[in-house]
C-alpha cells in the first residue's frame, strides 16, 4: 500500500465559476453542475480508511470515482478551463465549479472521507418516483459543480512556489482561475466541512441545512444522511427557500429527455468546456410584495432577495430611537400596503444589522434607497405619504427597462411628460450601447423618462444623422448630448452629469426637494403664483414659459454668433500670418482654441412657486404678500440678493414683456438695476466680501495682508507707550474708587 508522503502534496481549494447565459425564467436552483476527479496511485485493495484512492470506492452504496491530481505544468490552464459536465446542461445555465484537495498522509483519510461524503450526498430531497434524469441531476456534482483535486509539490515545486505556498498542507480557494482566499483552522473533518458548507451556501443560498450536516467517522464507508448533526450549527439560513429552489430544479430536470442525459461517471471521465458568458441576475418572476407589508431584512436575506436579483426593492434603513424614523413609520406602512402586488418594500434595522448598514455607507437615518439588480439610488424627496407613493409608482417603470417608442406613441407621451430623454439607435448599435442606456434608468426615477427609438420619422423630426444619439425633449424643444464617440456614449458618469443639467422642466415648480437644485448657481426668474386662482395660474405659467423659450432661443443665437465671431477672428489671424509668411505667428494662430464653456454671464433658469403654500417663506424672504396678486422676482441665491422691480420702477409681473425687458439689465456685468438683499446687514456684508474675494482673489488677499500689518503696528505702538487695550494709565485699575495693585500699585 502506497500512501502520500508528508508535505509531498499541496492542498488546494479551487473554486472556479464558468459563466453562461441565464434564461429569464431561471432560478439559482436550476444550475447544472458536475465534478472532475483523479488521484495519486493506490493499490486496488486500498480501503476507504487507508488514504486517497486511485480506483473507484463505495460510500453509502454509491460508487465514487477517484479524485483528480493536477499537473503542475498545466495548473493554470486546468483551473481556468476546468468546466466539466456529467450531463448536458439544461439549456444555457449558470455553471459553477469547485476544486478541493488535501495532502499529507495523516490528512489523506480525512480528505478521502470528506470527498466521498459530499460526492454521494443528495442536495435536493426527491420523491420515490424520481426519474433517472432527476437522479443523475440531483447529485452533489450536478447540483453544485464541486471539484476536488490535489497538487504534488515535490514533483511540481515551481507551480507551488508560483502560488506562494510555503506550508503543507495548504488549502486555497480559486474563482474563475483567480485566487480568492486561503483556508485557515484545524484540518479535521468538521473544520473542512464547515468551510465547504459556507461556500456551498454562497453558491446556492438556502440550499444547506440550517443546523448543518451529520458527518461520518474518518474512514467510514457510510453515514445516516437523515440524522441530525451531533453539534448543530447556528446559522441563519432559509431552508424553506432552498427546498423550494431544489424542487424547481427537479421539475426542470424531469423535463429533459433521458437520452440527452449522460451518466455522471461518463462525465467525470470525459470533461467538456463550458462557454464563458456574462453572469446577470435573474429577472423578477414572482408577484412582488404579495402581502402588502414592509419585510424586515437581515444581511443574508438582503443579499438573497435584493442584491442578487433583478427584483426592484424600496428599502428603508432606520434605527428605533430615531424620531424621524418613528414619524416616517406610519406613512411607510401605508405605502407598503399601496404597493401590494406592485413593488417589493423592505426595511433594515441598523441597530441589529450594523455591518450591512456600514457597507451601504449611510449618511443618516432614515435613509430610503431604491435597488434593482445590485444598483441603487437614494430617495431624497419629502416623507409624506403622497410623495412616497408617487415615487414608488414612478419606480415601477424601471423594471420594464428602456421602453421602445415610435412617432405616434412618442407624441402621446409628450402630452403627459414634460421631460423625455430619447436614445436613437440603428441596426449597428451594439449590446454594450443598450446596456449603458439601461443603467441610466435608475438615476432618472422621479425626474424624467428615458425611451429608445429607431423611428425614421423621429430621426427626421430631430435631425438625427449619427447613431447612437441621445437628446432630451423639453416641451418639444430638443437639447443634444454633444459627445458622439462610442466611449463617451457608454460613459455612465459623463452621460448622467449631462442629464442632471437638463432633466428639469423648462419651468418647474419649486418644492422643498428640488429647491437647491433649481436655485443654486444661477439667476432664477421665480413666478409667485397661487393655485387658488386657477385661471390666472394657467395664464401666468404660459407667459413665464413663453418668456423662458424666447430667452433660451436668444441665448442660443447669441452663443452661435459669438462662436462664429471667434472662428472668423482666428481665420483672420491665420490669413494675416500667411500673407506675411510669419511661421511663428501662423503656428500661434492655428493653436488658438475656441472655448465657449467659460462665460462671465450667469445661467438663467425659470420656475414658479405656490405663493399660498409658501406664504411665510415668501413674506420673510422677499417681503411679498401672495394675496396681493401674482408677482415675479429674479433671485441670485449665491449672493443672497434679488430684483422685483423693472427699470421703470414698477413690479415685475408674470408677463413675457415685463420679464424680457428686465432680465437683460440684470444679467449684464455689472447689473444696471439695484438689487435688494434677502438677508440682514451683517450677513449681507459677509456675502459682499465673499463675492469680492471670488472676483478679485489677489486684490482681496493684498487688502487682508495690509490690514494685518497695520493692525499689528498699531497694537505694538500702544504696548510700547504703556497703554493697555482697555484704556487707563500706569498699569493701575480702579476698584470701588480706590487704586488697586496693577503694575506698581499697593494692596492692603
């Protein structure tokens, strides 16, 4: 009998995933799996307890093929392409494999027993009427695609050195040919089995028994698989979900023709390569939120239900002692009920799930996040019931992806949507382009719609000549994403930044959730209107929108005119240098870049606010009473000032003429109309100083330095003359009419 020599073999735990396309209706339990095996030489007479076998052994009445011994010269290739099958796959499923090995003569029986135990185990309970197809697929290799192997470090020392192995035995985990982690701990059957159980649970969440498994004695040839373990494992696993997934696996397996299923032993002897495709989460298949409640989520259920599926989830992260969380609770519960059968709703107690909340990088409580397929976006709106339901209903469209439209459906959409992003594509548009567009939908929830089209009518209407192309239509007026290179069209952050700059309607309503986005960094023509006067509200909004459209058109024409002037100026310089045959001047002229990004004139936005609802804020900020009628102010939030009168001295009203006559006088530098302040005198002085420092930083710095020098010289002169900063002379101070001890006084 030949046993493996101590320290002659390196123990490897090789965990490799081969990714194949997952059908839309597939679940984790539908994966097809297998095992590869081989072992060092051992006489045929070797028993289960004598070490690692080289011929078939029997465990629990099932014949076990020998374990695989890797070749060090082809190690990387074997790990990378080790995609083995014992039966043809059920269509194209996600394939997973694991390779595990052990070395050292004292560990060989332990290793062999572990291998035999798992290889012969039945992952999914099956009925007595199970077909042969089910039986062959409901095996440990077929269900988990788990592989055991070893590497002889005496024969292949260079391979072991290449993987930083310096102790024997060593257990290493590999995924898709890449090192993941190293096993540490006691190298007994229970410890190794615990490591395997954790890994199997990560492959198929809920498939392993919550209390663990009953292990055999080292060298035994059988074990009662129905028995409970001697020491139950305390793990939070959803066994019911695992059984349900396994039952679905059996149903799928029963539908595969028997003639298409090869025996497990034949697959072990004749491995095949699986095609490498992209792994993607499953699309939603079950009815969301069937009970209309907010589901408490743990770290494990969060990963299983939220991050590893395509199901949309609206999740609240809270702590019990938070007053804002307590105030949100009733509305969150009612919203959950309203979303019954529509949208999954959950909540995470961050006092209990501290690690999960830390990984999410929360900034405060409560935080509400919308998840889909591992991606997320934060809800930053109001916490009223209507606001939550409105956002949730808009989020439902995300699950449908980017909707395809034609000219007729787009026209109908324009009647209800103020802002629509349109993605134009043709027959040459790639899957990478479509995937980049799909990623954008999550960030657009509550702001705008994104649709795609290959309609010739829409392309003609918006003058599209290159594909793919992205534009935004706001009240029928298009604005184009200027970048045309494929890498720019797929640049998520760059595209999203452009979208954020144009996703507001031309004249949005100012609310608490969008006030900062509307007001900061620009001049805003703000109409103070009232919903109580519906007729005047409609007329005033139309007048403000017409003023906005005309202003934008003038600015566009001015932009093109300025750019044309700069181009003509550059061309004149080039022609002048050529006439003089001045090569230096010619190079300088050609190097001039026409940059229209930087401008001293502030952007101008338009908005309206309900003067009745925001009556107190309007009165304290602008001194205007909403009951007196519709008014318009032009606000400069950065400098805390505003204008509410025209050059003639009258109030600015919601009229296209009144707005367009006043606006040019305010945007000029410096403004030709005197502003009013929204703050007190001290705060106004501070903002004036800040504005001056931003406009003339070096001059401001010089004034500050001069002030410090003058102040220092003045203070130094007073000290030399023996005068304190509080007044008085001789260093004395007076107390109750008497002179006390100062620099030279006396005290009784």
